[in-house]
């Protein structure tokens, strides 16, 4: 691949935005090349893992946080 070419949508390296929520509303699943994974709560943690273990990382998945025990109105 020419370094100046754009990645085509059918290429496995192609990235699609899966959520438009603010970054602080996500969790991140960092997956190693060996298949192990860890879920972290903020992007700074992802950056730290990538900086320290980048060559062992396969990919990072952005997960929408599940809102737990949210109530609306009065009881």
C-alpha cells in the first residue's frame, strides 16, 4: 500500500465511528495480540497502556458505558 493512499472501507484496518457520545461516557477494552483484554474507564489509561505496551496491543474497542441504577422522577 502506498503510504499516501486512503484506507478503503473493505480493508480490515478501516475505522468507523461507532458512537457519537462524549469520550468520558465510554469505557475502553484494550486487547493484546495474545487475546487477553482489560477494560478501563478513561482514555488516559488507554494512552498509558499503549505507551508502555504498544507493541503487544492488537486493538482498542470503545464501549458505551451502561448507566446503572438511574432513576427518574420521584418514588
